[in-house]
C-alpha cells in the first residue's frame, strides 16, 4: 500500500486522514497534512468482515381496495358537485392524481385513501381473509389455486 500524498510504500500502519474533504490513506510522515481519522492496519493483515444479512419482514396484507373504488370516488365527488380540481385541493393532492385514480390508472397510496375515506365518510378498503393451507395431507407444495380466493363480479 502506498501513501496517497508522497507515494512511499506504507509499512505497518496506515493513517486515514481528511485532506480538503477527501478521505485518504497516508504514511506517518504525511498524516500531519490532514485531519486524523481512526487508524487502520496494513491491508495484508486486514481481516474480512462477515456482514449479517438483515432479516426482512414479509409484507402482510391485511386490507385491500374494494372493487370499483375508482367509480365510488367519482360518484361521491360528482354527488357533491365538485370538480377534480376542488377535490384535489380539499385533500391537498395534485389534480393529475385524482384524474388517474378515477380513470383506474393507478391504485392510490394508503395516505391518499385515508384522506378520501375521511372526506367522503366511506370505506374504500376491506379486510383480506387469512388463507390457511394444510400441507400435511400431501408432500406437494401449494399452488396458486390453493391460496387465491377468486371474487366473482356482480353484473
């Protein structure tokens, strides 16, 4: 390893210093040219760190948007005689967001759903029933059909 200021080979310990905003490794002679950082050991004797993986919690879906939520929002807005612009101002969101929600182009974020539910005094979300799969009956793994509940459309 070489000193990043003078170019000499660093024997033993290197020093991490900050020079003009950049953190560099220097020899003992050049460490006075910067602000000292904690000492580091020679690269050849440095041990590798084993980082533990962070445990990721699975996303739990407890509620989902009701079917035709976009039509309900549009109906409630029109019932009050409001334009999309007026609704957007009332919930402090952009008009383009309201337009996309009503055209079913996007699913609104939970915060926006809460604002709409509070403003219109309606429920746009419903609880998702928990599905339990009994795998003891066979050695097979579950299929999509085992865990999906299909909703039938009302005509």
